[in-house]
C-alpha cells in the first residue's frame, strides 16, 4: 500500500492546483472502483485531466491504462514529483 506524506500532497498541489482533500476524496472513490476495468480507468483519467486543467492525450491515456492493468505502477510515487 502507498504511504503518502504531507510533502507529497504539497508537491502534488503545487503542480496541479488540486488540494489534499480533493485527492483523498478521489482516492476513496478509487478504492471502491475496479481499476482493472479499462472503461473505469478512462473515466478516472478524464476526471483527473479535467480537475487539473491538463487534458491527457489518447496515447498517454493508453500507456497509463496499460501500466495500471499490468501492475507496473511504481510503489514510491514520491520520487516522480
């Protein structure tokens, strides 16, 4: 399971303008979702793009979906910010 620090949330908010509470609400919603379902993932990606004001290209969306479905998501996301 992921461990998130306040530093992580601060970095995310600085880059995306999305606050910690919004992120935690989305995470709670995701916990109830089937993240191996492509349609669900596409919906989540679109929602995140809308939330951040940064649309995701079809190519990037496909790569994200492939990564999630094939369990290739890095465990230490803090390194990517």
